[in-house]
């Protein structure tokens, strides 16, 4: 990613003037570009967009137009995706713990591909969605990932085939396995080890004459948040593609659940300085968005962002804070920032994932307005 161009800075300033702040600017062309890039680097892998990353209706419509599938975690997300124009066959209900009524709703709407990681969940699915296709989620290493997802989900790989046999006996269709290496995974070995485990289970299932047909490799594909960071996806992706071809014959369908990768790079958050003070011999700048709003990913997603400014000049160590009355709402300390004035624009790129999704209106502060651009 290149540093923001002068022309783009002028554009952000004009958008802030015209639409006000806080403003989340989401690019449809960037969404399409990330989808195309994913398919180019991992040609055998079908992307099922993880709706939890950002469920804005226009994003969902863009994904539908781009022929993506969808990973939903609730009946509400399922309804959103169907309303955007997706077909039931494009959806995987990938939450391994689902309310019984949500399972029944999925079955009524024709969504019959689901994940599970316990015998109790299989019993629910068999009762409320008889004949559903199910993927057993296995526990795999999450070492080095920013968000650990193996603590709460996944069965031990040794138990996977047994659960697939139980699914078959319950009248379900054990379609394969799924896994997740952790969010923002920067360690290639996590994927390779998980793929090897999945391949062993696939061989065992087929020896037992189970209808194994699919591997869901989850999400976790990393993006860059800082200009100087390496583009890990371009380095990791080709290796993953070769491993997939080595381990799985063409008869096995490979899907994935990218969320951050598809929407993260497509959005820029534009804010303004609404307050200024000197505390602890440092400048403090108070912005009109913060940790309770679109920067909530710093809390829930453990994300770090690169803050950028339209104003130049000598930089000094300063603090950025959000607009709420809670002292928790301190965005960044020790930032190198040129001296800002009231109304100056501060912006963050690569902020499309897990930002609006977890934003609140705490203190009655408005959420960022969303502007979709071509």
C-alpha cells in the first residue's frame, strides 16, 4: 500500500466538508478488487464473505454481484444476506452453536449447509433441519494470530470422524470439515498444519465410506494496516494454493470465510478534531469518533491503526482521544502528530472490518455516516 496521495487527501477533505464527520468512506471498486485478488491468488478456493466483519447492505449487494458466497452466524445475518439478493445455496450457517429456532429458520429458507463441533449440536440440527449437510469444525493451532479462535470452538481432530459417523446415523449429510486458524493470521504454518490435519480426516472419512466432499479453510487472511508492513497475503497465498492441490484431489470442494480481507482495505474513516488540550506536557486532540464508535476494533478486534493527517509540519508526541465522557475512550498515546487545529481532519485507512460492526451510540454520540463510492 502506498502512502495516501495528495489528490486523495484533497478528496477526503472535500468529502468531510460535504458530508460531515465522522464519515466512513467505502469503495465498491476496492471491494471488487479484493474479491478478484482473493480468487487470483487462491484459484481453487470459493470465498464465502464473513458477514460479521461488516454487514452494511451495500457491501452485501456488492458481494452478491461479485458472485461471492456468505458465512452467516445468526438468523438475522441470514435474513440480511437473502434480502441483498443471495441464494440459499450461497450461504453457510457457520456458527457452531445455534439456537434451535435459528436452525429451523435456516431449513425453512433453504439454507442447509451448517457447521457443528459437538454431538449436542448434531442432535439439534437433526431435529430442526433433517437432511442438512454438516461440516465438523476441528480445533487447529492459532499461534501468532491476532485473535485466538480455538479456545471456544472446534473438536479435537481425533474425534472428527466419530462425529461425522454420528451425523450420518442421524440422517444428516457429513459433507466435510472446517477450521479457523485465527483472525489476522500472520503465521503460514497454521494454515499448512490445519490443511494436513483436514487431509488426514478426509482420507479416514472416505475409508469409512462417508460422503466427504468439502473443506472449509475459514478466514484469518491478513491485511496491512500500516504503510511499511509486508503484504503477507501475496507471500502466503501461493504456498497455500500449492498445499491445497497437493493434499486434496479436484473432487473435494474448497471454500473459505474471508471477512477482514475483503472489506478491511475498502474503507477509510474520516474524523475531525473537536477539542484540544495540553495534559502531561503533551497535546491532546479529541476526535468526533473513538473507541465506542468506528474505532471499536481496537478493543474487540485487537486492531492497531495508522492515523494520518491532512495538516503537515513538525511532529510531536501527542494523544488522540474519542468524544465520549469515558476516560477509557483514549485512542492512541505517544503518536507523532503535527500540531493540529480545531476542525482539522484525521483519517484512518483499512478500517472496513470490525469497525461499524461493533460501533455503538454510547453517550448519544452518532455513529459514522457511511458513504459508498464507485
